[in-house]
């Protein structure tokens, strides 16, 4: 199969397209013929070597953790999905930007999503749901989402709105109209956030989800009034220091199915800033590294 690989830790331009051995699913896994794969912060951080102490990878490695496509092989013990069905999901920390990818968690992709949207839903929706679930019930609550225009943030906004929350989202001014379209009340991030939030929510905010790792966690805890009313999926060191909920993504088919159900209802639509062909994966990684994306970057395979 064709795949993108990096042979050593380094820059985006070190990614190459080449023939690699086909992977095969183990027990409880499935293999898909990839239509599109997501590009997430973990992908370029792994490629650059920033996470080598936490997630050492065997080189050469194929970047990518989530993808969408059609099932073409199933492992022992797999039930509820058949060859030929369209799914999206998560595998290991590498392997997705290839013609074939093994998933350990998956859900059927709703017909309301195209392949790029399905590819952008996996890690973003699971991360958002893990963060929101740590905060408890959202119905009737006011939630502040820091970094609301990004892949995880935009998913969190729509999912929280679907669960009955009033959402205030932070983003640069160019993305305020985008946040409004997601169902959030937009405001800018940075100095003066507490004052701006107070004007938008005179009775205060009940809960805060940080998806940005922008150095704002101390301010977010002060706005919430209690670190246990704050969850971060982005600033683990800060969260541990302050005592907030610190949340990471898990490969959970139930969470993916919940996201797909909202997608089928038209209540959650993964937002794609740009789709790049596999041959331009270096450009996709470089764009992702610059940050401030509106939704997700994906690779069409």
C-alpha cells in the first residue's frame, strides 16, 4: 500500500510517500480502505519528536491516529460491522495516512457526513466528549469553551449545545461568525477575558472546557471559581498544578457512536478547514503546526 512516512524525527518536508507493507487487524480490530484521515496536533508533535519520551514510535512511522473509509477486513471476534460498510474511528497513535489502516474503535459514519467530515470526527469528538463528560451534566448550564474554533473546540461547542448547554466560545475575531454558526456566543481570548465573560454571562459561568493550551488556565479557574468546574484536554501540566480535571482521549466505540448519532440528527457536523491530497501531506502538517485552524485539517487518500 501507499503511505506517508517519516524516517526520522524532523520537519514536515521530511515526510515521504512510499510503498509499505499492508497492516492486518488483530482480534477485536478492523481494517479500512482509507478515504480520508485526520491531521491532529499529536501527529505533527510525534513527527517532530516533541513526544518521543511519552509516545516513542518505531521509525519509519506513518503519521495519523484517525480515519474514515470502508471496511475491507475484520479481526477475530468482531461483531456488528461487515466488510463493505462505511465507518470512522481510531487506531494507534500512528498509521492513518495510508491506503489501509487498522481501527481499534469505530462507528458507522452517518450519511450526513462526507468522507472528509467523517475523518475529522474521530479524535476531535472523542476528546471533546471526554472533556465534557468530566464536567457532568450540561443541561441548563453555561459553559465557556477556550479555543472554540479548533477541531476539538468546535466539536465541543456543538455537542454541548446538543446536550442543553449555553455556550460561550473564545476565538480570534475572524472566527466569531463561525462560532455563532455553531451555536456559541463568541468572545475573544486573552487579557480581559473575565470582564468580557461577565458581560455575556452576568450570573457567571458554571463550567469551563480548555481545548487551547494557551496559557490561560489560571484565568479560566478564576472565572469558574473552582478548579473542579474546569476540564482541560490541552494543558495537562497546568491542570495537574491547579487541580482541574485533566482529560485525554480514549479509543472508545461508544463515544464514536454517540458522535455519529448526533451527526445523523444534524446536531454535530465536523468542520473541515481544508482537505489536502496524500501527496501534499507536508503542506497539511505545516498548516496544522501554524495553529489557529477553523475546524480540522484532513488528508484525502
